[in-house]
C-alpha cells in the first residue's frame, strides 16, 4: 500500500523486500535505514503478521536511540497469504488467522515507546500526526478491514504481464 499511495519525491526514500514474501523485513530494514540516516524521519509500514515476527527489535531501536516510526496495518491475518488463499484457493483459509495477538499499544509501552491506535478512519490523521511527531520510537497501529486486499497481485507461476489489478480479476 505504501508503494502505491505514498508520494515519493526523491531517490533513496524507499526500501522494500520487493514483495518476495519476506514477512518481518520491515522493522529491521527501518532500523538499518535509521542508522544510516539518523537525521531523517524513517517510517516502516508493516502488516501485523510481519511485525509479530520481529517486534522484539523495538528493544534495538530503544537501546540505540533510533526514533523509527512503525505503522502497523492490522487486519488480524497474514494478509498477503490470506489474499492468495481467498483469490486462488476458494477462500480455503489455513494458518493465516491472527485473531490471537498482542495489544500492540501495550507492547509498545512495555518497551517504553509511544503507542497509539486508530480503529476508525476519522481517528487516523490524529494518531498518525501524534506518532510521527513523537521524538522517539513510535508504534502506530491502524486497524483495517479483515479482508482488505492489495493490488496488483501476480498469480503463482505467472509473469508480471499476468498481474491482476482489481478484485474482479481484471
């Protein structure tokens, strides 16, 4: 979603695993970027599943005074895997439900960092503003629809010319 909707305006503003299924890449990559660019705002946009794979790295960010901001898109699923199961396996969901998960705001606070949550669209601007303005590490949880999909998507074994651009398969 960040790649599609954030208005990047200069080079070296974006680091990504390239959609290669590297859940957990976002927070460690953001910590590395913050180490390289200590005077710049660094924001990791991650899913709740990927964040759970590396959330202990909040300790690293705190220990080394790296004021990275983490925006968690929380749909309660391993989102990309769930989307594949929805679209290509007739909604045969298996091992993607993350309804048993930590309270990310409390987890942030346990590490001594700022934590905030937006559960409704009208809360988003204020929560983002507070988190991004915070001087230290910030965890910003954004609760989204459980079956929110991200497009385009390339089916398994297909090439980029076969990508699907929207939910009706076009």
